[in-house]
C-alpha cells in the first residue's frame, strides 16, 4: 500500500496523471466576491520567493486510513518554479518542465501545460485561479479564511480547499479532495522573499543521467 500511496504523491506533483480517468467538472457560474477579494490579496504575496511545505496523502479504503508524508520546498518567480521533494526535483522555466528522479538518475522533459499551473506551482495557480476555478467562501475560523476552489475543466479532484491567514494574506494549508477517496494535504511554512535569476529555473542534466525528451 505504501508503494501505491507513493505513486499518488508523485501524481500530485506530476499533473495528477495517475487519476486521469476519474475526471469531473463543476457546475454553476456564481461569482463569490468575498472569496475573490481574499484570493487576490494572497496572489500578491506569491510573485517571487521561497517556502517549505509538508505533503500528506491520505487514502481511505474500506474504513482503513493510510497516509504517506513528504517534505518539499518551492522556489518560484511566476511562472517559473523549482520543486524539491526527496529524490524528486521539478524545474520549470515557464516553457519547459524537467522532472528529475535523482535516485534513478533519470530526467523526463515535457512542455509546460495548463495543468502545470496547479499544485506544482501554487503561484501560478493563484494568479490564474479565476480562469481555472470557481471560488467559494466557506467560513472564517480564528483568523483563518476557508475557501473552496472548484475546477472549471475536468480534473481528478472535485475541489481544492484553501486555509488562509487573513492577518498576513498567506496560505497556511491546501487540501486536494479527489474522487477516488484520497486526499492530498499541503501545509506551508518558512516563507522567504528571495530574488532568483531566471536562469536558475532551467535544468541541465549531470553526466550519467538518462534524459527522456517527451516534447
């Protein structure tokens, strides 16, 4: 089971490919101005910087709860980003995505697509959320605003739930609720404003790595 959950985690980073057959869309065209106001304030914080987050994948099967956890870091300057999670690195220069498996010494190269603006790149997700999602304000608890994002296009999940600290407009937690009863939970911390040169987001494979170019 741990191996299966590990694959779920990888799919969360790599455009949710493992669940491509479980896709649905949200209905309705209601605009939630309260949710939009909060999210627009958060998006301003996500133009450039670095932060850490913990990923927990929860799988519910026959009343049995199993989890898999992974720590990760993101450095970003929208639309570019670098994700580092254990033996997996993802580099994106805004056009090309390099998925690096350091343990296997393999690099898979793809063109960036709209789906890469999801959880692999929260900065781009928040900047473009009105294009890709319908936002709904749920409630506020002890200074934390809870907002749901429902995808406008087919996705393997039915909603993304955001937990936002209204005192500093920072994203504290993100939950991805999937149709297959699994749930991805992202807890964010250690925000740092850093200046990163755009050349840092392009990747060159070291000697001895196998490069699989899918473009």
